[in-house]
C-alpha cells in the first residue's frame, strides 16, 4: 500500500509541476536511502498477483478463441483471426482485472485503518455497491 501511495503522490506532484524526483535513478537512490533495499521491492506481491490474473486471462482466452474459430472453420489462420482473438482476450482481461484495480485504488486512497486489508476492502465495496461497483 505504501508503494502505491508513494507512486500516486509522485504522479500528482508531477502533474502539479513539483516532482519529488529528478529522474528514475534519483527515485531509486532516494527510496534505497530512506527505506533501505526492501523499500525498492515494496508492492511486489500485489503487482505479481494482479499481473498473474491479467496474463492467465489473456493467454487462455486468446488461445481458446483462436482454437475454437479454427476447429469450427469459422475463420482461417490469418491476420483477422489474430485480431479477433486479441480483442476477445483484451475484453476478458479487462473484466478480470477491473475488480482488482478498483479494490487496489480504493484501498490505497483510504485513510489508514479504514479497512482490515485489501480483501476487507473488497468485501466492504461489494456490500455497499454490489457487483457493479467493481466495474466503474
């Protein structure tokens, strides 16, 4: 959570014209100096979880759609088939990752102690807004 809050604050500062770092290497240096080497790796777990969901959804959908279209002889193995499979994969990936992104953004922007964790945040969102709250 701290990593993401730091990133959001940095992006907001950059928009306002008061960037916290002069460049990427300066950011790495300052984070390592203030938080130690572990600070450079904070946020890795949630990022891996999100990207795993994203990659699994994308690869499985692309392959399934392409295989189904070829087996049913609805399309030939050509550029239009690849575009169609990619569009389907992108749609499914967006549907899978949107809830994760909504929970992450809500959790990170909340005041400390509001939620017991990311899962608690997700439960609270579902209770308050139902299923559609995850697809803003």
